[in-house]
C-alpha cells in the first residue's frame, strides 16, 4: 500500500514497520546492515531473498564479503581462525558460478 491518502494507510504503515522491525531483529548484524536501507517489509524480504537466492551469485558475493570483512575483535586467535575456517567452508559449499558466454 503506497497511497498515504488511503484511509487504511496509517494502520498498514504501522503493521509494516512492526514486521520490518521483527525481521531486522531476527537477522545476523552483518545481514541486517545490508538490508536495513529498505523502507518496507516487502522490500526487506526481497533484499534478503536476493542475498540467499539459489543461483549462488548473491550468496557467493555475500559470503566473500564476510570473508574479506572478517575481524578478530575480542576473540582469541584460535577462535578467530576457527570462525574464519567456518566461513571458508560455507563459501566452498555454495554452487559454482556459471557464466553463459553465448548471451
């Protein structure tokens, strides 16, 4: 619903905001940061769907970003490398990219 003049807009906007908040609070901080720019729950859902789509492209991009952005923080070195190794394993489980050179 996008017409602010509609009599049900205020109720819809309030409900949409509540769902948007629930979704943000249920996501990992890194993912929440990448979809927090959306203005409706539908837009957020679509952004999340794009990140985790089965074609692998966006999932690979997000996983690669996690690998590059991975920081030790307050963790010990063994904890850091264990978490990093987990990210690498997740990355390798993603389907390979397929590029159609004919199109």
